C-alpha cells in the first residue's frame, strides 16, 4: 500500500501535506469520521470505527500468540473484510503480511511456504484444501486459522469476527490522530469464542 498524503492547511501561503503510512491512514480516517463508510461487503457496511475495532482485536490476538516484529503472517483468501483486517493488524503490530495467490495449487504453495516459514496462516475455508496436507514443519498445525466457513480438520481453528460493538466510548481508541509509539499501543478486546483474537 502506498502512503497517502493529507492536506494540513497552509503555511506562509504554501499548502502543507503530511504523508501517512497505511496503518496510520486507518486511524486518521477514524479520527476524522469514524462513522463514515470504509467499504461495503454484500449488504454489510463497514465503518472506519468498526474496521479499527476489528483491527485492534486481531492485533491483540497476534501479540498474545507471540508474534513479533519481522514474523510472517500468510493470508490465503479472496477479497474479504478479514483480508483488510489482517493486513491492517499486521501493519499495527509490525509483522510481515504475506498474501498468497489464491490461484496457486498445493505444489506452488508448498514451495512458497517453505521459503516464507510463516508464524501464522489465515486462510479462507474454500481454499484450505490446497494447504491442508502441507507438512507441519513448514506450516504448523496449531498456527492455522480459517475464515468464511469451516473445514473438516479438527486441528484448524476458526477466526470468528465477534458481533460488532463500538469500543470508542471506553476511551481505548482515541479520536485524536497521532502516530502511536510502540509502548502506547493499546489493544481492546471483548470476550468471544476461542479464536485467533481470543487465545
């Protein structure tokens, strides 16, 4: 994702701009209109507030699972809300978001995953059969999460988006935009079933 530029006003008759990284763009949009629509999936509208809430939940789940800056998270899914959330959560935590081509078959995915050595797999249920038999030394069985359905493999865990409830009133997400320092990042989470966001 390319950093966006936001106009900040003028100084000495010249317009000034600020460049914001992809992770900062979401929080800028949240601060300047969290109730505005970020995207629409089917009949479901996602506001920036809802998107930021889910990003924070997943980011907390990644941290709780021990992921650190530089670890790789592979994402194997079509254009779903979970893909946007996963990208933003990776940016938030500092892990490397590694999308997998959904057209690749098992042989191509195996070679790619051998090189990537991902710390976590987040994949779409419809695509999971392509990685199901990949050796656990390449793709750990307890680090596989599925979105948008379920699979027959009992070792695979669901990533369930909990029913949306805004977190802004609690004060955990501020409406004032600023670049967060590593120590100031707060990850709100609400209880739900065991999934990637709730270890």
